C-alpha cells in the first residue's frame, strides 16, 4: 500500500493574546491509500488542528506535510484550494448544508467543481435518500442531513474522505447508519477515510487508530480485526 | 462601556458605515451649499432691487415725447414713471470680426433716486455733454478696457466715439443677455452702457423723445389693473411690449435659477438621506439579529430595554451626526465656490458668501432625525426579545422553491451557484428590494444626468444644424422692401441662397390668457430655417394659419384647430384672428411661425423683411461682413458658426457638473451594493466558508453573492428606464419657460452610460467583498455554531 499522506514533525502554535498555545507539537504519521483511520483524542488534544492541517484549511508553523509526495506545507492558498477541491471530501459535525439548496442540489454543488465525479443519483441512492432528493435541509432530520453531507463529499470522488465528528450530533442508531456509509465508501471505492473524533467506540472499526494527547501523537494502534459498524457501541 | 462596544462594532464594518456616512454627507452637502447660495442670491437680489428701485412695469414704444410719459402718472395705480432712450449699437473693434454690441440706456442725471438706478462700481461720475458712459464691469474686464478708453460705435451708419469713465450696474440687467435666444450672457460681446439722456438724445437725434418707459405701481395694484389704460394712451406711440417685473428678462432668469436651486434643495438631499436611512435600517436590523446572544446576555445582566435600545440607537445617531457635520462643513465650503460661479453669471454687486450656522445645524438635525428613525426601525426588535430567547439562536431559515423554478428550461441552465443565488433573492425579500431600489435610483440618476448632454445637443446643436441651417443672418434696423434687399444680396459673391425673414412682435389672446411673442414669417419653401415636428420631420408652412411652439400653445391653452386673437403694433387693424394649424416642440426660445405672405396679408402690410438668411461660401463671409459693417440699415450680422462655437464653449463647463453628479450617483450605488453584500456575507459566513472547504475558489464563492446582485441589478436597471423618464418629466415641467423648454426624450447613449456606471459601482463593491471572502478564516467560521 502506498502512502497517501505523510506528516513530519508537524507543529502548530496559536497566539492567544500574550500566551502561545501549542496545539500540535511535532507530529509524525503516514496514512496509506484505502486505509480507514480514526484520530482519537479528548477535546483540546489538538485533533481539530490536525484535521485542519489534513484538510488544507490551515498552515503549519513548522514541519512538513505531503499529499502523494507533493508538499502541502508552505503551499499557496491557490494550491490548497485545488487540493481541497480534488483530493478531500469533507464531512462536518453540523453537516453545513446550504439551506436553500435541496438534497440533490447540495450534492450537485460539489460535483460541479470535481474532476471525475460519481453519478449524483447513484450516490444519493447509496445513502438511501433518493426519495428525499427534492427536500430542503430544514425538511430533513439530522441523520438525513448528515447522509446528504456524506453524499456531497463522496460524489466528488475524493482520494480522502475527511470526517469531523460525523456522528457527534446524532443518536446511536443514526450514527451507526452514517458509519456504515463511511465504511461502505472505504470498501467499495477503495478510498481513504479519516475520522476525527473523541468517541472511543468508533475507533474499534478502524484499521489504525491515532491517539492524540496534549498535542502529540501518543501512540498508533493497529487493529487486526476491525469491528463492523453494527458491532460498534458507545 | 456600551459606547466602546458601539465604536468597535462600527470599526468592524467600517467601510459599510463610512459609505453610509458619505451618502448622508453628500445629501447634506447639497442641502447646505444650495441653501446658503439661495440665501446669498436672495439677499443680494433684494438689497439691489430695493436700493436701486427696480421698476414694476417695463414698456417699449416706438417713440414718445418725454412730456407725454410724465402724464402717465395720472393713471390711478401708477406710482412713479420715467422715460428713457434704449438703443443697441454695434461696437467697432479693430482686428476683430466678432459681433460686439452695447445696449445704451439713458440716465437722467437730475433724478435723485431714479428707477432702475445705476450702481457705480468704479471710475468717475457721469457728466453730460462729453459722450461719457459707464459700462458693465464684465464687459470692461472681458475686453480689457481702461478708464478713459474710447469706444467707437455705429449709430445710424455713422461712427461715433464714446468715452468710458466708469463701470456701473443696474438691477434691470443682473443677467445681461442681448436677447432670449442667447440663453447665457457673453460679457465679451454684449453688455449695458449707461449714458446721460442729454447726450443720447443728441446722438440719436431724438430730441425730447424716449422709446422706453419704466414705472412703479402703488401698493395693491398690478399691471392687469392699469393695462388697458396704458394701452389706450400708448397705442398711438407704437406700443411694442409691456411686461411686468416677473416677466422681465433678467428677472426671469434670476427667478428660474431660484426655482431650480430650490427644487434641488428639496429633492436631492431627501433622496440621499432616504438611501442612507435605508442602508442604516438594514445594517442595524442585521446587527441586532447577529447580536441576539449579546443582547440576551446584557438583559440577563440587568440592562433595561431602554438602555439597550439607546445603545443601538447611538449607532444611527453617531452616523447621522458624523454625516451631518461632514455635509455641513463641505457644504459651507462648497457654497463659496458656488457663489463665485454665480458671481460670473449674475451681476449682483453685494453678492457674497456668508457662513450660515442655521443651515449647518438644520442639516445636522435633519440627518440625525433621519438616522435615528432608521435606527429605531432597525433596532426596535431588541425590545421584543426575552433574555432566554435572545441567547438561543434564532430559528433557522427554511429553504423553499421560488416561482422561477416552474420554468424548467431556464432553471436547468443555471449552475448550482446560480440556483442558490436566485433562491437567495427571495430569502431576504426586504434586502433584495433595498438593493433593487438602490440600483434603480443609481441608474436613473446617472441616466438623467448624462442625458443632459443629449439635451443640450437637442436644444442647441440641433437648433443650429437642423433648424437654423443658414450660414449668415443679417438683421435690419427697420423693415425693408423684401424683393429689393433679396436682389441686392443675391448678387453678392459667394452667396448661394437668400431667404427673407419677417419678425413681428404680436400679442396673442385666448379668453383671459395673453402672451407676447415674436411671429416669424418664413417662405414656404424655406430650407435655411426649418420648422421641425417632434420626429424632426420638416413641416411645410401652410398658406394660412400659424404654427405654435408647444410652450406657447400650453400657456395660451390652445391646440390645433383653435382660433387666436392677435394684436400687433404693425397691423393696420386692431384685432386679427389666426388659426392654430400645428404645434411643434421648440426647445430654444418659443416662437410662432407663419408663411411670409400670409403674415403680410394678415397685417395688411407690403412685402417687407426684417432680416435675411444667407447660405454662402465660407471664404466670402468676411468680405460681405466688412461691406455691411458700417451700413445704417444693418443692425447685426450673425454667423451661425460663431453661435455654435459660443454655445459649445458653455456646454463644456456644464459637462464638468454632469461628471460630478454622475460620480455622486455612482458612490451611492457603491454604498448600497457594498452594504448589501457585507450583510449577505455576514449572514452566510458559515455557508460560504463551507463552500471554500468543499474546494471552491474565492471567486466561485463570490459568484453566489454576485450572481444574486447582477440578477437584481439587471431588473433594477430595466426599471430605471421608466424612472429616468419620470425624473426628467418632473424636471422638465419645473424648468421649462419661455426661453427654453427641456425635451424629455433620452438617448440610448445615456442609458448605456448609466448601465456602465452602475455596473462599475457594483463591480467595485464586489471586489471589496471578494477581498473579505479571501480573508474568511475557515477554521474560525466553522468552529462557530449556527
């Protein structure tokens, strides 16, 4: 398996008034193609900062980061936008759907800027929302909205599906549906999925778990036999 | 502490609030400066009129003995009466082929407080017996004269020497135009000269006679009361015209200027304040919505309704105050240069600029009241909020379909960004409407301003290229036998065509309405003076009846088919009747046209001409002019080309004002579009940041906002077209008079310029929004919860 993401000594500080907060303190990791990774840590551990780095939304203060060998550290805003556009499919904790676009249109929105998108209708069918295609976000439940958000991310056919607490706002059963979708995408399309969460239960379904603590990568656990989403509990 | 919060809030969106302040300031600048100028002009005018006893009635006769004039005092209602000699003479200036005229007005040196007295500006007192004159100071400067300068003028074909001993100014010629057609004073070519009566009666061999009478009325009387008696007495002396003070040429021009200034003061500031108030309202409404949490917290702390409301009102108050002060200061400064401009047009000796604290404070008050009302409307929602509700986020908006989606054909061609934009229009209808109004007004303002160019083209250029197509017009001092003079001119070198023209002063009556006009008699086949209808098609003068300018028809209340009473000092009979056969638009001046022979027959006069129109080769004009330069029968020799040049010079200075106004309109447009974008941006920060995270470039994200604005913009611009016509219609009706009338038609070029101007304002606004989108901190925005 080839490396898709590579981080070396990745560091990030925030200046909060007169105090410097070190959010990431020299983190090293590799993520392989087609892998299912869970980044686990309590709040304030630096996992959101890591998500921002991986997602190309924020630049590191020090260290290096490569996507398929191409440097992302020190890249221009233009390069980062292109990276987000082509390589990353984002799933947010609070869905962040466009309120005045229907489910179908929200998915089309991301397809319009993608290089080799998937079929919109098929993707919506995959997430089980074809019958809701014409609904606006305000007319859907949280779980449905998150499924639209996943469809929106998947439809771009990105190399990496990057999920920020995707089940954070959902109850157990809807959360499980969402996880199933993520796993399905990982398996059928052979794409990398990275989930960032504080929920240790989800970690059980990953190939590898990155434990983040106090801005450092505490340990990486390889799970020999990942659980299926149905078996996961929290 | 809340004060500090306000200042910081304002700073956060400083461009938007500054734009709003500027819009207020522009409005108040116009208000303050124009109001001050009106006061300045009014004071100067009243002072001048009072001190120098401006007459109430102005009468022109052919010739009347001085003794008879004195008898007019017996008429009940007449207060004071004075007779004068008034004659236009040509000035002979070496090395100049320009037509220069002076209007010699006799002065009674024995009179202590003469009517239309002359205010001496410089030089020495007038003395009789030495052909001394006082001359208008503008002419004096324009021709770089010195005291004691000798001017040579042509009196009945003879060259006479006059000596300039001083400069003077009378209330009668505050706006010194030779005649109605000129529209603007040209101090180099025309002014008034004042000369002792004793010298003038000798100069014109008019011993004991006068040709001009001025009188004042006793309180409570108007010209109408004594008109008939005056007519009876003066008819035998060749009564030519009788006008009241309100119709006196210089006074009319002054009054017209007041009317225009006043209508500007009444309309422009209100327009700007309204726009500013709208901007403030929308901004504050949004701010209150955005700060629900903060308001809840404040309420939870124990801040009262009133304190919080006052806090939000202070935003409007501060902006109103700042705009008011700025407008007041700049307006006061601007009034200085405005007054200077008026000094060059109007000869008012005491005209000067005075700072007026009245308007300064009125302006501030006006703008604060406006801003506070807007602020209150925007922020009154604060009072309804309960602390607990206030801290909870407001209910999310509900996406829904819009009517345009029913047309699948259009809908499917849109990108998803386009669809978002279209739905956003109905998402916040109030703000879309505000943007719509703003863009529409901007467009209409630019179009109206710009169309003044076309207007001047129509009024002036057309007059000299399409109507008056002759090269030269020779006007005689008295009517001459038509065939004889035509034959003479036809034989001259370079003359291609000669047409005779007969200009007759008449009074038209229709029931109680009355109008003094000039009837122009032209040959039926005239090609040197064309009568055009509104589509600029040539009208062939009928063998009978008259063609009226629209403004004359309006003021007499007649239309085609009606019959008019007509009186003329030239007519053999007292009352004549003439049919109205056509009504035409005439923008410069207002005349009545008749076929030459029909006019002569009506008056029962032999065929005579008062002037000749020539079409001739350019190279021979100079020689011809020289030949007739000293002829006693030639009063003036006008070249069309020179007239056009003169007007175009004037138009040049006007163009500058148009630019200024157009730029002001664009600033307003910018302020509106910018503010509405800023608000959209604030409202949709999270949405737009999400789009950025999805991988859209800042430009693609901007498209969502800009597509929405362009959609509204295009519709608004289309709506601006009828608004332009409406604006111009109201301007035309308030500005038209006997001297000129404003055409309402607006050329395509004005709309093109307006579209461009509006588009530029929108693009500039969007560029600054684009910068804000680029700076959106994705991490921060996404961290915030809805």
